[in-house]
């Protein structure tokens, strides 16, 4: 297993380098100039050419990339081109905890009902139970996340007034004690979590259902049934094999720490990585954009590695 892990890590390094080169090139091909935008926002700003020289944007793109890569290897993500001029690392560390908490709690709230629900539906495939659940799940799968978020804001936030529409805390919450402040935070995050979890539950449930039905049709399950094994026992035997493909899906969900949060965090004004990425793109903040894209690439490779390791642990034949 150690040799397999080292091989995967070594093969991921050139892939990561290639991804950063591609992202850097595409970012500079996009229309817009950060110095021009800064000049538009600040009439007292220096001339465009002087600003480009100050930020190193007048150099050829390959030189800019080598400078950025050298700083990255030294642990320096650069300084943001936004008006605040703060280090990119500080911005990432401020936004990361919220996005991490939202995605991990959302993943937990997704798996807890989705796995047993998928197995329960698969225990009687093509029955009335299966047909009704399929219809409901496909409705949630087809509904765009933006539409669900806006619908929830209108109904639960405006019409009923049950949940806040934006932000993390109510006005004056910084003066409250720990418990009321925590409850207020959960109150503000209830609707974003619900919107993000609904579609995920539908997708994972359908995946578990299909995988379980396939496992139940294997020869060893048919043999167990022929020998008089109960339905519960056959489901228990099929469970391990049916959940193996789910490992891959969970590994691919790791990059969603950034990409999957952009829409929700922007709609609900949550100061996480998603909103930071959206703001950086609008401001043409190249250092922040590259830091987030690199983080996304690392998370993608890490997710694939964790999925492969978990798959190898569950089925050692994959390492041969």
C-alpha cells in the first residue's frame, strides 16, 4: 500500500504543474485588466503602464508564471490586487473555515439519509415505493440550485420569515454569549445548508439504489437466496460491494469545497471561499484567482488519491 501511495503522489506532481500552467494561461487570456479596473475605481491611481510595471504585469506571460511558481514554492501566494491589498494567504485562511464547515456538514447530512434510503428503495426495485421515490428524487435533481435557493429565500425568508436571507450573524451578535451566538449562526446557515443538501441527497440516493440493485443480481447473492438466506442478510452481504463505487463519488466531491460553494455563498452573502473566488474574478485579482485554482487542483488530486486508497483498502485487487 505504501508503494502504491508513493506512486500516486509522484504521478500527481507533473499533473498539478500542468494544471497550474493551463489555469495561468487561460486566466490571462480572459478579457479585462486588473490595473485598468483599479484605475477606474480610483481616479488618483497611477497611469496604467506604471501600475502594470509595479505588479509585474508588463512582463511576458511565461516570466510572470515562473515568478508566481517561484513564490509558490516558497509558500508565498502573493498580494491581492483588490483595493485592500492584503496577502492572499490571509484571505484564504479567513474564508476557509466557513466553506469547510458548510461542505463537511452538508456531506454528513447528505450521507446519513441518502445511503439507507437508497438501500431501502433498492430492496424492492421497480415497485410503487421505487417509482414514487424515483419521481421525487428526479424532481430535486432537475431543479437548479439557484432556483431552489431563490424559492427558499422567497418562501421561508420573506413570506414566512423563518430564516435570515444573508450574512452569518444578526446585528449585535458579537456582544452575545457563546450559545446564543452559535444558535444564531446555525439559524443563518440553515437555508443554505438545506438548499445544498437537497440535490446531493437525490444524487447519492439514486447512485446507491443503482449500485445496490446491481449487487443484488450477482451470483453470490442469488446463491445465498437459494440457500434460504433472509432479505436482510442478503442486503448485508451486498452492502459492501454496492458502496464501493460510492467511494469514487465521495472522492470527486472534495473539489466541491470551492466550486460548489460559489453560487450559494454569493446568493446568501456568506464570506467563504466561493464568494472570495467570485469577487476575485470580478476584480481580475490574479494572485487570488491562481491561489484558489491551485487549491482546487490540489483538492481534486487529493480527492482522487483518497478515493483510490479507500478503494484499494476495500478491494486489494485494485493495487495488483
